[in-house]
C-alpha cells in the first residue's frame, strides 16, 4: 500500500519562493534560504479587482545585491490560495507601511 507524501505549506512556499528568486534575482546562484518565519492567510485583490484568499509568507534569506555584496533580506511573498505561484513580493518594511495606510 502506498501513501502519498503531502508537502507542508512551508515546503510548498519555500519551493515557490526559490523558483521566483531564480527567475528574478540578479544573482540567483547566491540565494541562501534561512527560514520561513510566518505563513498567514489574508485577503487581497486579484487582477480584476475581486477579493481572493492569499497567503503572506515572511521569508528570511541571503543573496548578493547588484554590487556583489551578500545582504540579508526579510521579505513578504504573496502566494495564491492553492500554493501554485508567487503573485508578488515586497520588503517587510513596505508591507508594514502599506498595512498602516489601509482603511
């Protein structure tokens, strides 16, 4: 009898974030994941302005910047409700500031 291996939300998020960074970073080979700090459900707007469930994933990692210096990042990655793609990301500070301005 075989049992399917269910990956956790954290494992799925880590894989999606790594794929996103590899596709978008200046130096993707320098990416060093440190930890997923938090995964929480939220509601955001989709492309046509309808509300939809999303997940906010706070991820801490190291990566080389445009000058080749290794930097430590804490970013919030917004992932769709079925954990199939990163919709966008923002720095932790941008995320906090945006939430302060929200009604």
